[in-house]
C-alpha cells in the first residue's frame, strides 16, 4: 500500500525533469512516471554470438542497448551491422544507441594493447608522459579529431539519437595523472603560445612532479582542456541536429585530465567509476571512493542527463552481487540512467537473474528520492586543487560512518568537511572564512586551529562520530558502529541506508527521540520514510 503523501511525492519527482536533452527526454517520457532507466552496452560481436541476449536484456528491464562500431580510428564493424541490430533491438521494445572509442584506451607503454584483440592501434601518433614514457591512446594529434568527426557523420546512418564518447576521451592515462601530451610537438606549441623557453618548460615539468598549481601549470592544464573541448565540439557539431553527443568521464575525471567539466553542462554525462572487479569493489574504501566520484561529477550534470558507468572488467570478474550493489551509488547520487558495460565480451548472462530484482528495487527507491538532494553535517568537497593537480585518492571512508552528508562546491558554513591531500594543503587560505571544521587524514602545517586530523580508518571515524554526536542537531544517524552510508533527504522526509557489509546487519536510525530499527541484507539498501 502506498500512502497519499508518498504517492504525491513520487508524482512530483516524476515530473521534475525539466533540463533533459531532447532524446533523453523522449525516452523518459516513454517510461511514464519512472525516473530510473537501465542501459546495456553490448558489442555487435556479442549479439551475433548470442542473439538471445536481446530477450534477456528486455526481460531484465533494460530500456536501451548501446552498440559500438568505431574504435580509435578504425571501423570494427560497419554501420550497416548496427542498423541491422538496431531493428532487432527496437522490435524487442528497446531503444538502440551508439558508443565510439575515439582516442583509444591508454596502454601506459608503447606496446600493443591486449584488451581488444585484433583491433589495430590508432593511425595517429602516440603520447608522451612528463617523464618521457611513451604510450598509446588518450592523446590528440593531427588527424584524430578529423577521423572521429568523419565517423560520427557515418554513424548518423544508424539514427543513434545519442552517441557517447567512451572514457578514453580524456588526455591523461590514468585518474592519477596530470595530463596532456608532453611530446616535442605539444611542447613547442605551449612554449610558442606563451613566449617561453626551456627554463619555463623545466619549471612546468617540476610543477607537474610536485603537483603544484603554479601559473605555468594552470596555463598548461587550461590549454589541455581547450584542446579536448574543441575536439568534443567538432564532433558534437557533426551530430547536430539529428542526435546528441555525450561524454563518459573517468573516475574523478576533471581538469587535470583535460576534462573541463563546466564545458559539458547540458549534455549527457557518464559519471566516473573505477571499481570494475570484485577485488577493487570489495574493500569499504572501494565502495566509498566510487560514491565519492559520482557525487563529485553530479555537480556538473543534471540527474536526468546523468548516466552511471557500471562496468565489469574483465567481464567475469565483477560478481552479480557486487554489480547489483553498485546500483545504490546511482540511487544515492540521483543518477537517473544506469549503464551496464563490459567491453567486447558480455558479462555472464546468469548475472541478469540477480540484477533483475535489484534493478526493480533501486528504481522503486529512487522514485521516492528523485529530485531531492542529500543533506547533513558531514560535507563532501572536491576542490580546485584536487581537480587540477591532486591525486586520485579521495578521503572518502567517512561516508561509511552512518552520518548524513551533503555535497558542497564552495567552503561550507557549518559542519565538518573532509579534505583530501591537495585541498588540505590550501585549507588555511581557502577555508579561512568558513565556520566548518576541516578534517584531514594527515597533519597539514597550514591548517589553522579549527582543523583536525582524523585517520582514514573505521575505528578512528567511529570514535570521531561518537565525539560529535551532541553537535549533530536534528540530523538522523545510525547508532551502531557499522559501515553504512546514510543518505538523508529532508525534503522527501526519507533516509536511504546502504549496508556496506557483506553480511546482514541490524541497525538503528535515530533522530532526536525517534528510533527506527531495521535489518538490511549484505550490500543492500533500505528506504526509511516519514523521517
């Protein structure tokens, strides 16, 4: 039974999508009052080998299937094959869309990549890292944009409506790198543009090594962003007006990778994830890092245009249970589209038996929370320093402490903000006028007396939680010391709890004199309403 209040809230959430791009809006409208849609990126090869996948996807609740023909400069399959499968997919009641791999996934060396057997290297030049190491993929040289523009024009023949540039559309080999190609050609372009010489180049390389956001490094990263954004715009123009172009952003992807997130406002965006197998997703910090990245990227994309990157790689290394658990990341961060991915080889078809009920449950819970922002005394902040020069190690484990959180873009006015290394180094200056208490995981000399060091461990964070409980005001929290994400949506009068333990846990949600007990299966979620 659904209460009248709950029914009205969900109707309001269903009608909240006012900023959708046209083709995504049409797909959302076709689903009626649903706010969560499900997508699967399946290679044409996989569909040829197992045509029954189409029916399995439809039965599980998948709304759109994404095909890929063009891989870093080469046609892996002709557009005509995509058209054939588009008809079959649409006949099954799903939409058919397209993905390209525009620059090639990074190899980190100059050897042939082994993750896509039979796919040749890009026909254009490879890249050079700051230390001189050569690599393939994720760099822009003459011919790359032009080849992708030509491919995009051909893809119009498949009537894709939306095309995504896969996450190799970046200019840094990894989330940890300060990107840009440091080859001789790009070096000379930078020096000539600024009227610099070898001394400035040496200072730039040193700033990259030290992760110091000097004026020279800011100028370099700005130029890298200009280069990638120009390539995106050229491809976007080639699609218009028939289709939209979206960007897949890697885990914590930002300016240092050439991704100036503000440039992609209003277009479909896949928010960055990284934990693609059981080994990386199983640790608590694997889960909180994943959520941290999604929360960061959601600052730059409307929920209706936001897609997940729910990837298994290698395809059989992320269990169905963990893949189902990942769905909670999108629910907590109000990412309306889930994209299941696995490269050229699909993950085991048996996964869908586990995913199907989880997809339905998350869609139902998401309907109650859509359009409502999480609020709380703990603050999530990924600032300019982290975006431009920081590493890929966010201070994220506090998300598992069972205390509500909210995302802030500027220094908060209250509560406790958890800063990672790069942002912590400038905390004294950046947070000088903030009433929030800065929390870091290591001693930072520049922190003022309002700063506090809390080790990034659950024991230390539980102790910190107990110490600040009297200062939480009217915010709800989980009483027990158990790893759980507590998303509080006061405008929905609801709390979503995500149990990060592998085992079923009993826990108590408390808000003032209210205490609500709930038992949650391992890695599952519980929606508590009327809070």
